[in-house]
C-alpha cells in the first residue's frame, strides 16, 4: 500500500515541489489545500484524484465546487474548511506549506490528529514554537522540517546524542546583497531585491532572504525544533548553498549535509523518513563544484540576525511580534513607502514598544500580540513618512 499524504499550500512554490515529489514517489495524495488559485487547485485535484480539496477564499471555493461538480471530490471552504479537511483526510503525513500566520491553525490540527507533520510553514514555530513543540511532544507527533537548513540539521543530529552537540551551524546564502555595507543597502530598491540567486520563491520570502530576516526566522525555528538556546546556534554565510547546515559535536567533529540546492530533497526526506529512497534530484558533483566558501555574517548591515537572538532571549509572544512587524514592513517596502534598511529598523522599534510580549504565552495572547504589533509597525511607518 502506498503511503497517503496531504499537501497544504499546494499551489505555492514549496507545495508544487511537494506535488512533484508525490508524482515521482507514487504516494497517494488524499487532500490538497490552497488559498485562492482555482485553476491550479482544479488541475491538481483531477490529476491526483484527491478526495478533498480546500480553498481559504470562500468565493474561489464556490467556483471550484462548480468546476468539480462532475467528480466526487469534496470541496471545502475557508480557513475552517482547511482544518476540517485535516480531520477528514486519511493522510499519514501532512506537508504544511501554507505561508504566514494562516499556517498555525493547520499545524496545531495536524498535531491533534497525531499525523506526521512535514513543516514548511516557518511561522508556526516563529510565532508559537513553545505551544507547537510541547503539544507535539505530549502526543508523540513527529515534526519533520521542510526547510533545507533544518532538514540538514535533523539529518546531522543522527550522528550523535543531544548531549554531545556543541552547536549547530546554520548556513545562509547571504542573499543578493552579500558584502554590501549598511550605507549601500539604504539605497536598495524592491526591483533589486526580487532577484535572488539560488532559490525560486514568493515575494515576501525573497525580501526576507535579502534582509536575512528569513535566517532570523530560521534561528528561531531551529531553537524550537531542536531545543537549543541562542548561544548554540551560529550563522555562517555560505554562498554556494551546498552545505545546507551542520552540527558541531563536543569532539569538534562537524557533520553536515551536502546536496544541490533543491527543495524537493528535504520534502522527500520528510515524507520517506526513516527510509531513504532514490530521487530525481541531480546528484552533487564535488569535482565540478571545486570549492566552497564561508564568511562571518555582517550583523551591522543585516541586524535581523541579532533580532532573532533577542526574540529567543525574551520568549513569550516576541516571535509573533517579530513576524507581524516584518510582514507589515516588507509590504511597506514593496509598496515603495519605506527603504530597505527601514525594514529591520521598523521591526526593532516594534519590539521596543511591546516589551510585555515576553509575558504573553497562550494562543489567544499570541494572536493579540500579532494584532498589536501590526498596529504599532504601521504607526511607526506612517510616522516616518510625515
Ligand atoms: Mg531555508
């Protein structure tokens, strides 16, 4: 019997690559969820003969229902429809590739269902890392990271015991503005930013990769996934994106995972674990690669990295504040309202103005912190324009 899987966020960049892995592996796809892309949702629902498809946008779900009237596929609607689909699905593994805070409720629902969570939605851990990991532990649910760095760390941790880990080395491509100074970065435009060297991704995450805010999120993700304090996470710039991250053990051995940059690699690992299967991903040719380079990050030009450590030290809802303020600031940058270096500045100022976030812990409080942070970030941005 082939394994049954479900993909949430199926029409996005990670989602379509997950579909590719399912196509190649012969797994059975039982359920897909997406936001509003009716055409793709219809195409994939038919191609994989899924049992359930959900769209977050209710108007789009209505259109999709009409289009699929000739099939016995059940169409679910709205954010509640997405979580209902999780309950109805028979999948053993769920890929959660929904972007943004909308991915949190599905993450929690998958955990309650005690299915394997293949997690690509960073916000689940950035916003609610404590809640997500403690509930997963209580219910014995496996969280398999679908993020190249965290997958590499997960794999590298198989080489020793948790007590033998000295630190993890989180690699970063450095983004399109590697080696630029803080002064040079202030003149960077949205067009400059939307050209990212290695990975093909959506706009928000492309900007986050350029500011290294994406790496900041990954520091927080790693801390929660692997139960590490911020001192045990080191970021190293690695331009070639071949060493996807590594673990340094107490004997100073460094164990890392190397492969060509291809998201399908960590999606497949998450779905197949604990097995490894042949893949369509290109093999890594070390000789033609020739060499790899490593640099220390410039935290003055890219202050987002320090913000991640600050958030981890503060705890509580600080991650929710970081995420919300960044979302508002990135939208303002893309809309031409603020400059590139104002993104991290806005996030930092929002954290400054919400010190009580560290004492907010429940799910309701996290949503409250998110809402307040958006208001404050917007007020900061509007203040700067006047
Ligand atoms: Mg990554």
